[in-house]
C-alpha cells in the first residue's frame, strides 16, 4: 500500500487530528515490535509515547487520550495494517 493512502485513510478515520490530542497529525505511528500500524500522531505525542513506553516520562493526557488507551484500541486496529521497513501491508490477522 502506498504511504499516501495509509496517511489519508487514517487522517479521515481520525477526523484530521492526532489520535492522542487535538493537534494536527504529522506521523504514522506503528508498534516497533509487531509492526502493527496504530494511527496518526503529532510529533509531540509521537516522542512522548516512546518515552512513556520506556518509562522515562508519565502520560499527561486526560482519559481517553492516554497512551495506554491508545495502545489498547488504536484507530488503525480494524484496518489490520503492518509496516515492514518502509512498506505498508494489509495483514490477514
């Protein structure tokens, strides 16, 4: 799948905003272990999400925007997309 398609499909699904705050999205976020595409994040949330995962920083977003909620139910979950290198694919899982 082309990157532009993934971006615009997620942009449409998320109403043109970051999945964790009200900012404009700038990054296609994915789980670095499984490759599962999670959604679009702003640059700030993308950096904070990684630091939160490594326990270097606490989540400051009010529910339902906390990163743990985002990890449990990411906007891209129903699409079943994964990222391998620079390639996006629809997964059969």
